C-alpha cells in the first residue's frame, strides 16, 4: 500500500522555467492538498481539491496552478519559477468525513536558482 | 479557521511521559481536534484526533477538556525517536486544515 507518492523528490530549476509536481494516492481519498514549507516555518496551504475536477485556492496560491483530472492524482504547476518558490512541497489526502486524518507524502525539495 | 495556541518548544527526558498542551478557546461544536507530528526531514504524520471524549491509540493519548477549549497530547514513554514538531489543529466540517507553528519537542537522553 503506497499511500501518497510525490514525484520528483528533488529538483533544481532556473528562474523562469516551468515544471509540474505530481501527487498520486491509492487510498481512494476525495480530498487532496498541496502545502509548502519554508525553513523554520510551518506548512502553508497552496491549493486543494475536494473531488475530481475541482480545485480551490489556499493561503498562498499565487504563482501556482493545479489540476485534478483524475481522482487519484493532483498536479501542482509552476509556470515561471521564481527564487521565492524555493521550498519543500508536501501533498496530502484524506476522506471527506471530518473525523479522518490526513496522509502526507514525503515531500519534493525544489530549489529555484 | 479556528486557531490553536501551543508552546514554541518543550523538553522531556527519555522514557518519561510527555504532556503537550494546546489551547483552542474559539473551537466550535463540530470541530475535530487533530494532532500531527513532523520528524526531521519528513512529511507530517497523523498522530491522533478526537471530538469530545479522550482517545487512545498505539502512538499516544489525547485528553480533551470538558469545555473543549484545551487539549493535551500525551506520549506515555518518550523515546529519542519522538523528537519532532507537534501540531495541534482544528478541522472544521468539510474544511481544509491550516497549520500553525507547532511545538518543537526535544528529548533528552
């Protein structure tokens, strides 16, 4: 049982380049989330999805786009990377019921130079 | 989003119980209290959650005050592997969870 898998684990981008981070879950979870974590700080919510075909903005959505074409996948895109987007990105998923916890991936460490 | 307040850091000795406090005075009646922890260089990990009654699982216990304005995460016998940042979070019905700064727990050998 893989849980939540994030691809890639590490990436270095040049300013202005684009890339897509992939989050895949095999638990049939409805809700999926993208967070970023900067050094010494807690996690901040970028975007989230409450079901296939839906997306919504979180706390820090600027500079990112997302898509949820399939229930099991949630993609995070950076159209034109900036050094301020250097961070560790975590994906999470959960059931719809509020009584369930979130399952997190192991993270993608992104450096923009 | 309802807010929680936690101490920035705590220390405990190995093999002793640890009580991590959390205040959430603006909690609503339908908010679940969730606890997560984040080990160094890893993603957050679910620990435990509850609504009104105290809860136990293999990792920890959650004690919830009768008025639900505070809760305590209890690690019964801390090990060095329990050194992490612990987050207390309220989950509103159908809403996303927002992380605060959490409590950094140091375990002394």
